[in-house]
């Protein structure tokens, strides 16, 4: 158990943006929501998963809807109380703690705001260890957990809670309610008991985000080796490619940002070519026609000077980027995990081979 | 008739006089003085003396100034203000100024978030709480506040609540109150738009000082027949009255004027402009005669805003950049510089420090100072340094491009002598003769513009009709800003599909500009 205050939030936001693997949204508004809540209501208690009793009710909190609308309406502040009342009434028992569902710029932050405003603890655990584009892409699905009963509330005080027969129905109903409520809502989903969370959750994700964030901020202070070596050391990342963006191809389909970013090698990779495909998040990295990484492993593009993560919607010609692979949460590498988030699910016609094996420890050693 | 263009930068105050055919009659460069009006006054005086023209023949006088940026960065002359946000029950999770530094927050005398605002589709989010607004304004009046920033959720979609609040504000606080309304200043993104509006409100005294100060300087020099304009950061002008209402739009007009001036001198409408100073080099892009806008949020004095700004990149390279040879034989240039002390410290001027300028002289790119003082530098060393200089510039040029094709380059600024005539990735490289005062020229030749932005569902209003309506709105705004109606042309049309919105909702952005009367 420990407390998280404003300086921790800054680091968590940066680290979670890296773990967003190109997606997860711009941390700016999310961070302001979390910081404002903590400034008003005090620091948040962060629990280790093992501190949660097996039969206690744990509820992940997130936002659903368009990031552009969140940037305009932000959060009202009373949504979390409405969510609490809706969910605890439904289950007929109090909620013990809240948790994030994914690591990403926005959804890593809102649960902190909720915990601060409700005076409740937050659990150091989520259901992805990164960001993914679809609702069912959480480790809890592997354990047989269900997104519903899912509660949706807006800033005006409206609330709804529903159960569905399939994930597709959940998406459809949630989308309809979200639009009717003004395009962005606060949600709780995959409500679960402590024992289930401990079995399937990605433990220690908030702490990992924080360590990553503070290390990225201080990467230039390194005295031993180059900032790039230091960055790879702290992220335990595998260097896949260093290049200049030579083109970005984009397409919007069914509400997702699809695309491909082309890279021309610089420094050690001069003379080589690479590309990264994405659907909100980065899906596959290919260097000289050889696949070096695919989902569910994390493919992160960072600025070669500042090591700040670059989201897919900010990719732009001429930017110099370092492409880094981070191994995903082990449960994603099981057959059940790969069925949900493996390359074939995203339309990539290849079997999943772990990043460490594909890249043979990094480009410089190929 | 003549036009007088002035640009007040951090180091120099430049002035040019142009005739009605836009030929430069005289140009002068003076040091910027602690009280900027002394510098302006002496620049105006020098122009008048050198040209000997009849002062009454100066019909237009344009000023570009960094006063607003300085006021924010130095936290000086900012006015106490009231901040009203219309948006409850939404937005309360982030109070105004949530990420402002403590010393800047003190400008807010009172802050309130009241009921009102809209949804993305223009539906009312909540009714406008007129009673709460009235109480807020009455309190401000009692406290003697003279300037108010008003923002509202989705006011970029519908501004009714904001406009009603502004009316009420004038009604309660008196007609002389300065009201800044967010929909007239920023774009999508409440917090950044509100931040820009707050800064605008806090700058009203600064704007009154520099507008009346400029008018007074001209008056004192007998230039009494000129219309007075201020440069804004998109390469167009505004009237004194407009500048007093939107002082924030003057921020970053210096680089903009330099880019526009370079374009005018080189006759290129599309190019990359490289402005080399003593310590830094600014790179900007001229697109169809206007500077390209930055697409990312811009931070001013630590405050994140989203109003339009030129897309400018600065690198640590200039005429005074220090050149060093490392133990392993590699040669580095900058980012540290001898700066304004170059005339004492550079080798060719009798100093002991090897600068980028010394390298240029050694390699014969320019003749300056005493070339014999750099003759001892090894050719190989000088070539390595030049490779480092061109490498820095070529990388930055590349980063400014939108595609890999070659692009024309215009070199301006006093330090541009350090760059060669050929750069990789460049088509033609042009160094205009009077590129040193490109910024003052840019100020003198600016047009006046109108910007219009709206969300439109093309299923409700067909695209062609929507664009025509938006163009008419933009043209009307340009006329309002001082453009001659007949010369107004649409210079930018942009519509972006908003994927998450229902139907076929697009954000339509139009910019129109025209010549001054």
C-alpha cells in the first residue's frame, strides 16, 4: 500500500502513454482530470493486488467515446459517485476498490480521479498491460469474465447498466448510449471479485508505468552509456529500428484509425527500410521485409531525442523515431490469448512468434 | 504613397519604407531598446531622414512586436481578470488554470464554472445560468476588475451562451469592460481554448500600451496621415481596435513576418525559409504565400494553448556558434554561441574563438573581417565543420518537409553567410540582397484576413453548399478586419471528417484574405 499524489501522476501518465503502444489517447486531459481530483480530494491509496480480499468487489473504471469530445467536456466530477451508486446497488454490496482496465494516456488516469473523488483505494493491476482497440481484448476474457454488467454514466447524472448476450451487443449498446449522452461517458466494466483479479490481471501496472515515466524523464541524466542505451535498459525494450518517417498512410474504417508508417533507416540502420502497421495501436513492425514484432507484443515509437512516446495520430513525415519492442504480458502468448489479440485477429497473415525470438535480441545483433 | 513596416525583435528593431509598387525605398536596423518606443522612434526617424520623403505621404504604418510574448514570459503588465466558464455540470473535473504555474495564477481575481454549454451536435448540454453569471459579474465590478475571459463547452459549435454572457457582462460591468470570448480566439479543446482566452484577457493593458505608444511615436515624428496596423501571427494585419480586442494574436508575428518577407523578396510562394541569426536559426514554411500553421498545441510562457501559430522550428546554430574539435577528430558546431559578442570574439574580428563565421570566411563563402586570421585553420578541419553545419540545416529542412521531393530554400538573416549555396534536399537556394530586414518587409506587405471554423454534417447540409456558406462567412470576417471587399480571396479551405461523430460530420475551416484599402 502506498499513496499516489501529483508528481506520481505525472510519471504514471508518461509511462502509460508509452505502454499505450501508439494508442490509448492523449494524456493531457486525462492527466488534468486526475491532478485536479487529487488536488481537491487528496492523494490516492494504491493497493497491491494481494492486499485485496478474495471475495471483495473490484471495479475497473474507464471512459468511452471520442477523445475530441473528452477534450471539450472533460469530466463533470459527479460521474464517479453515480457509477458507484449504480454498480453497488446492482450487486447489493459495496465496492472495495477501483482499478484501471488498460494502460494508455487517458484510461490510466481516470481511475485515479475516480478513486480520489470517492475516497477509495485503487488496485495496482489492469486487464491489458498495454492498450488495445476493442472491448473484449482483456485478460479477464481469457478467464471467462464478462464486460457486462456494464454501467455507463454521463456528467448530467444519467446512468444505465446492462447485460448482453455477446461482446458485439455490448459494443453496440454502449456506442448508442454514449452518442445519446453526448459522445463521452464514464463506464465500469468487468466488475469482478478479488480472487479473479489476482488470477488473471496484469499486476503492478501502475507502478510499472510510474517507473517508466520517471525514468524517461531522467534518461538524459545518464552518465554511463548513451541516453538510448539507458532508455532500452529501463524499458527492457528491444531496439527494432531507428529511422526517419518517410510517409504515413492512413485510413478510417468502422471508427478505427488504420494505417502504416514508412521509415528510412538512420544512424546504425542507414540503408535499411522499415514499416509499422497500426489500428489505433501499433500492430506489426517489419524491417527489410522481415517481421520483427507483432501484436500482442508492444511496438512503441519514441522520439530519438526526448524518448517521448509518439501516438499513431501524431506520426508525421520527417520525424526521427526509435522503434522499440516490449514483451507483452505472458497470458497474451497462450493460445487463448492469441485468439483474442494475436496477429491473425488483426488480419495479419502470420503466426505469432515472440518478439525476443523474431528480433533475436535486437537489430544490431541480426 | 508609402508604407512603413516595423518589426521589433528581441535584438533588433528593423524598419523599411516601401513605395506604392512595393519597392523598398530605405531600410534600417537599430538595436531594440529597453523601452521599445525609443527604438521605434529612432528607427522611424532614421527612415524619414534617409528617404527625405514627405511624411504626409506615408499612408500605412505596420508594427510587428514581441510585447505580448514578453509580457507573458516575464509576467509583467498582466491585468487582473475574472474567468467565467459556462459548462456545468460538465467540465467541473478540471477547474480553470489547473496546470498554470502559481505565479501566473495570481492574475485571476475570481473564477466560476456556471451552468450552460452545448453537446458536440449543438444540442444544449444545460440551460445558461443567467442568474449565476449576473452575480459573478456584479462581484467582479465591485472588485474593480476591468477584463473578463469567457469560455463555454463546444462554443466552437454554438456560441450563443458565450455571446449572451458577453452581453450581460457589458450590461453589468459597463461598456468599457474588456471581454474576451473563447470561440473568437481558440479552436477545439476547451482547456487550451480557455487558456488562450485568459491570456488574451490579461494582455489588454499591454495591447493598449503598444497600440497607443506606436501611434504616439508616429505622431511625434509628424506621420499623421497613416492608418495604423499591427501584425498578427498568420501573416495578416489587424487594426488597432482589433489588436486591442485580440492582443494574443500578435504572438509569434516576428517569425511570420520574416517568412512572408523572404517570400516577397524571392518571389517564391512555396519554399522553406531559413532565418539564421547569431545564436539560433529559425526554419519556417511558406505555403501559397502564407506561413504554414503548427498542428500541435503551442506552449506560451508555460501555458498550453491551441490558437493558430506559425510552424517554426529553432535550432542552436548561428553565425556565432562555437566550433570545436574533439579528441577523436570529429568537429562540432554549437549549440553554444558567442552571440552579440561575435564582433570581438570571432577569429576574423581579432578574437580567440573559432566560430561558424570563421569557417565560412576560411572556405571563402564570405569575406569578413581579417581573412589572414583564419588562414592557419586546416582545410580538412574547416570542411568537417562545414559538413556539420550543413548536416544540421539539412536535417531540419528535411523535418519541415511534407514529402521527400526537393524544395526551394530562401536564406535570410544576418547569419545566413555561414551557409553554402547548395544543400541536399533543396531545389534552388536563394539569398535575397536585403534579407536582413525581411521581417520588417513582411510586416509592411501583410494582408488582412478572416478565419471561420464550424462543424457541419454533410448529410444535413451538402458539402458544396456548406463550403460556399463558410467561404462567405470568412470573407465577411476579412472585410470586418479591414480588407477591400473586391480583393478578398479564399486562401485556405480545409474540411476534416470527424470519425466518431454520427452522420457525416466535418470540421470546416476557411481562411480569406485581402489587400488593405
